[in-house]
C-alpha cells in the first residue's frame, strides 16, 4: 500500500499502527531504530528507540528497525497491526515483490514474527507521514542504548505529534 500523505493517517478501529524508522550515520556506521504505536484515533500508546549493532547499510538499518518494532509491538500485546515505514524498498522486500540475498536472514526473521500476529499489514508512507518514528530514531537514544515509554510524550517529541493533527 502506498500512501502519499504528509501527516499521519488514521486507520480503522480494528488495528493499531506502528510507525518505525531507522537512522544511519555513514561516517561511523552507527544506526538507530525508532517506533511509535498509535491507536485508530492517532493517540500514542507506546514509543521507543534502540541503538542497532553491526549495521553496514541504510537498508540493513531499516530492516533491523522493522524487526525491533515488530518485537516491541508483540510484547505489548497487540495482535492486529499495520507496520508502516518510509523505506519503500523494505516494504517491497517484506511483502515479497523484491528479493535481497544479503538481508535474507533478517527478512526471514521478520516473516517469522509477522506470522505470530492474527492480522498484519506492511505499508509504505512518505517521510511526512512517519515524522515521529523518524524523530525517535534520530534523537531517542542520545543517552542510552534503549529507550521505551508510554503515557505522556516527551517534550522534544510533543510538537511533532501536535503537527501530525493539523
């Protein structure tokens, strides 16, 4: 599914949406993942970020970010999900319209986790509809290797969240 919106798009009340993204520094190969889980009204339920190990390309970072987001969604008890990211190549790899030998093991892990959910969709959205996950990947792991929360969004993320609603 390709969505060309510039803001986060609501969904049916039968699913939650988990937006995910990766950050990748080409100079030192540091990479991070960020995710945010929202209900059908767009209300943030859970979010977090993670430093990723041994990542050599931006696509590998995106793939590891999706895998981390899947696991975080699962352990919080969600079973009907839409996983949405801004890497169209990865969405095509996961849905089977492309193949990639270097990422084959990570893609197998994603498909294994995906089978655990009662309903799962993978969708692509342009960066404008994925801003919160992008910000989490970019800034969430400044002082720690893993960050996760629920409840009230941190101040540095709140303005981006408000902008998503118009």
